[in-house]
């Protein structure tokens, strides 16, 4: 069983030539995720969502605290879906998939084709990324993340660069694959509808990277944005965000005094 | 790529961009064989340009006796190639100077290209190495080949080492500076992606580094080939007793202008052939993935 442990995690970016003041991306986040759950991390821009995932993935170092993704006590295999597809332009779709795969064999290729089929792209395995639309490239990114049989799946606003229709279709693909594989997933988004549609639990971050709220989403799957229960939950999340906004504003006003 | 049309119905597929440049070029070229149609064909325009150049050359030879005519140049080169007599004791020499130059060129590139590539990769990967090599590479880039000719003559005498050294010292900075820039231009998003998936270093070097630096590597390679050949000619001219450059100078000193121009023509022809026969096909193959190449000649028209 996979576990993601985040303990008092802070990240402060030092001043740069473009920005002379230091920036606090995360300000002491504590979180624990265990088992086959889909956790959405929701927050406005600047709340450190992407930084949090990057630290869990090991591509950024925290300023203090720790974030560990473990599978039975050893470092977990990570599958990461980025905001942009991040495909090697000079490799075909299937070669992009196999690039992250440990084994090179006919079986690996068959597995890659299986996941491509799951995202509806089995015909494009031998094409180059430039030959695909943005939505198709992002689907390849999703298939690639599942191909490594990840213990922990990280998704960083994977639909944010897509139009609404393509984004909705990709959410359906993601939901379908996740229901079949049930990986431990951390899904970063600023879209409350996406979070409610996909997650078992929603963690809210406020600007400055501080966890503000943590609420379960106990709704049957598959979910649709138009379902009354989904809408109700969405309203609840938004109410809490409004309260958080008021608290943040109130806090700022108090501090100014 | 020929089966691209099989996917044309697939939603989101960029079929137009997916069509290879060659196919688009063929499409653009297809048309009735009218003068207007001919003027849109690349081969015809190139032929026209060569014809125009030949005409201007020939016209200049009619008005100026110091410029040899094309017929004279061709006759001279035939005498050189067949080992015939140029009058007196002078006989034709072709294969020996040519093979010596090609040999020196090949050895120079075989040393200079890999050395430059390694230096460039290290410079791109390490700020410390960039600090160490950057000025040296810039000095090598800035020094004209003729300086190497004199230095090589001083160091090695009139031997084969001078031309070889000149090719090496020309190839190294072009490869180094371009590959260094190529490494630094690799998309950091791809590097992050590779690290997050735990892709092993060897695979990263092969797929990410090689693929990412291929465009700049090709630019470096092309410049190394072109300028290396130029350096070779200059160093052979001033600091050798054999080779294409030496033979061109031999006829220049003998005031036999058709011979001098014939060898210069051969020199230009050889580098054009290297570019067209070796570098262009290699580049096309290496950039098969890039569906938006620089504008083709036909598209520009």
C-alpha cells in the first residue's frame, strides 16, 4: 500500500534578478495520504500546489520539512502527469512511453499500446508528438504515467491548458483508467468542479502554501459535473473557499493594523 | 509517414502539419508545364541561376582577357585529370593533390568534430567548464585560417600536419560553441519529467541529450565541414607542398589563370557535393520528427 507523507513542508524561493524579494511557496504543510485514494489539492494561484507535487516527485528540494512517497517502506514509483505533456518531440508516441519504462521488450510495447488504447490513441503510436493536437498529447502524458505502474500518481493541473470540451473528455478518460487501476493519486487543480468530480478527498491550500481545510468527498462514481450531488459538494467547497478568502483578508487587515 | 492519411479522420490530428515537407513540396510543384509553372519549380530556378552565372562569366571573358573562359577552364581540368601536357615539362596532376587534401580533411574532421563535441557537451553541462573553455573557444573562432597557416608552417614546416591542424582547430570551436548552446537550451521540463519518472542516466543521455542537442549539433557540424574545408585550402596555399590549395597556388604563381580557377571551382564543387550528398540527407533523416522545418524553397515562392 502506497503512502505519501508530508511533514511540515516549507519551500522558500530566494530572491532573483527578476524578483528581488524571496517568495514563500509552501509554509509548513502537513498531510498524509494512504491507500488507493484520489486526493485533490485545490488552491488559488500562488498557493504552492505545483511546488508540493514537485517536491513529492523529487525534482525539487524543500527548504525544510520532508515529503516522502513510499511503497511498503521503500521509495514509491512515481507516475507524473504535468500541466503540459512534456513529450520528447523527436521520439514517436510509443517511444515516448517506452522512454520512462524500465524494460525494453515486446511486452513493454504491448503494455504501452494497451494504455494508449485506454486513452483512445492506439492508432497514433508511431506518430510524432507534433502531429497530434494538444489534447491528444496530454492523453499520451496520462497513458505514460500509468505505463510505469506507479505506486503514486501525481497530476499537476493536467487539463488547465486545454479547452473545456477536451478537458472534460480527458477527465472521463482519467476517471475510467483510475477506476480500473486505483492508484494513490495526488491531483492538483484550481478547478473545484474537477476536484469534486474526481477526488475522494479535497485538501485546500491558501496563498502562501498553508493547508486550510481537508474534506472527504463521499459520492458514488462515476461522477458527472451536472449531478445534483456533485453540484452540492461543489457549492460546499466554494463556501469553504469563500470563508478562507474572508479569513485571509481578515488576517491581512488585522496584520495591517 | 506515407500512411498518415489513414489517420486523417482522427479528431485532433494535425494532418496538414503532419504531411512531410517533401510531400508538400511535391504538391506545390504539381501543375501544368507552363512558363509560370516552371518558374515555381525549385530545380528550374536553380538551373536558371547557374545559367545566368555562366552567361555573366562568359560575357566578362569576352570583355576581359584576364578572366579565363569556361571552355578554357574545362579543357585545363581535363588535361589535369588525364595527366596530359600543359606545355613544356608541365603535366597534369589531379588525383594525388585531391586525395591528399581529402585525406587531411577527413583526419582533421575525425579529430576535431568529436573533440569539439565533447568540449561543447561539457561546457553546456557545467558552468565551471564554460568559464574554463569559453575564452579559448572564442579565440579559436576569431583567429583567421591564414594565421594557422603561418603558425603551422613555423611549427611543422611545410608538412601535412599544418593543414590537418587547421581543420582540427576550425572544427573544434564550431562544434563546441553550438553543442554548448544546445545543451543549455534543452527543455528543463523534459529534464524534470525524466527525473520524476526515475529514467536512468544512460537512457537520459541517449534519448534526451542526443535528441535535444541534435539541431545545434548539426549546425556545428555543417559549419565545421564548411569552414574546415576553407581553412584547409588556405593552409595548403600558404604552408604546404601538396594538396588542392597548393595546386591552385602553383598555377596562380605560374600565371596560368585557367588552372587556378579550375582548382578553385573544384574546391567549391567538392564542398557543395559534401553538403548535398552527405549532410543534407543526414539532416533530413535526423529531423524527420520535426514537422515544421524551416520554410522550403517552394513554400517561399
